């Protein structure tokens, strides 16, 4: 499985962006997630979604502002980011896990990673 993320860019604080992550293969039975890494910091969990999309989970820092969704007919997962803050500036990565939907915030659970896309939020 290869993952191709798109949708990054420069946005002002309070603005919105939408990421897409398209998979080369069928990912309907994969847990999908988004992670991010800010300059000088470790990679951190952002959001995850179960195979059918019924279960989602967010980090406290993005809860209520970001929404993860998926379209299994298109093998694509999305991350809608609203009310962006300067602290959201980071490289964002999508990831896919073949495992069960347990401990989905653990990046060690993910088997495939996209190349990363940069978001810069200006104040």
C-alpha cells in the first residue's frame, strides 16, 4: 500500500484546510490515522478512524476542530481542519494499520506511511 497525501499549504490562523490521503491499494480493512511533526518536536498523534468509519478518536489538542473521515470506495481518508492555530504548524502524515482498532494513537501500530505534507499557520 502506498499513501499519497495532499492539501497542505499556508493559511492564516482561524482558517481551514482539508487533507486527502489516497491509497494505491484497497484500504477498507485498514485503520487509518493522521500524525504530525512540528519543527524540533517528536511526531504526535492527531486522529484515527476505524475500518468502516464508525469509530474515530482525536488528540485533545485538535478535538472539536478537526474531523477525520474516509471513503472506502475511493480508498481515501480525509482530515478537515478548522479554526487552525499557529501551533498546528507541522508536517502531517497519513498512515495505515492492518491491525485491529486498538491503541490507534500509537504510531508503532501503523504499517504504511505517506510522504508528509506541510501546513503552516500564520498568526
